[in-house]
C-alpha cells in the first residue's frame, strides 16, 4: 500500500505531522535507502524508513505490556488521580494507546496497552474466551471444595452465575485463579462467594502471554508479533 511519507512518519509516534514534514524537508528521512524531501510523496508502507540513518517503526498498530503498579487507575487521563496512561513514556505518548480491559486500582500486573481497536476487541470479547490468570493472596487457604465450586461455575452473592473457572490453591494464603470472562471485580467476588477476602491480586498472564518478570512495577515494553499470538494460543479446561 502506498502512503504519504509524512503520515507514515507520524505513525511512529516520534513526530507530530508538522514535525514529520519539517524532518522530511530537512533531508533527515529516507525510505528504502533513498532520501525523500517532499512530505506528500507516497511510499510503500512496508518500506524501511530511517531518521538520520536510524530505522524507525512506522506500522500503525502497536501493543505493549505494562506491569501495572497498585494505586493507579486503569482509565483515560484523570485530573485528580494517576492513571496507567501517565506511565506511558514520552516516546510512545502520541500513539493513542488505550488500556485493554480494566484492572482495579489496587490490582497489579499484566495490562495490555494498544492503539489497535480490533486487537483490543479480540482480547476482551467473551467469544475469544481468553483466559486471564491471577495470583491472589487471601485471608485463609482455599481448598478442594472451592476448586470444585470454581470448576462447576460459581454463583456470586448477588446471584450472578460465572462461567467455569480454574482455582489452584498454593498454600500460605495464596492461590491461582483462571477466568475466561471479565466481570466487574470478578476474582474478588468469586473468592468472596467462597468466604475468602482478597488481600492482594496480581494478573500474571493473559492467554499464554506471561508478565515479563524483568519489567518491574510501572514499566512497559512493546510486544512482538509472536507474543501477541501467545494471547490467543492457549487451551483451557477447568
Ligand atoms: N478481578 C478483580 O476482582 N479485580 C481485578 O482487578 C481483576 C479481576
């Protein structure tokens, strides 16, 4: 597909459209090894683009994993509270990233940020049955009866029925919870229905994509195409 060079460059998030035009006119941009100085010139959207000789990414669809810290809202910007978008480094701030789904303010761990609406929809849609895995700390250990109740499909205290889910007691007040839907406060409410209060909650995987343990709280990094595939490459039976 042929695309205007200034449009392609601004898709990198490194330049606004007018900054892209200036950089092009200044002879800083090459497409496929050839310097182009007219912003309106159309180039192949798959061409290797360089700025001052350094390759940049110009594919419009981008997806990142964030290790969400506690105390931060999963929401668009908020005048009074920190949100996950405040954690996006400046170099990515123009990409139009949005969180995929929600984690509670006190929940930590794997949160996807993307500007690819189709991808976000695929992850969230109940039709995809993408399993999210949480490590929960509770006030008391879960047991085999709880495992059976999760497997069968719990009824929450307000009467809502949940789809079958996985529960793996780990001892020491910890358990793994695997859910294939995303109801409001789902994991906390499921454990509450079994008489357990959640003290800590961390999402550690979405599908077969695990949080990168080397990231650290509040840090994010881009996902490769193979990693994005991992989100959907899983099978589950509870
Ligand atoms: N379930 C919850 O209760 N909270 C979250 O943040 C995510 C899942």
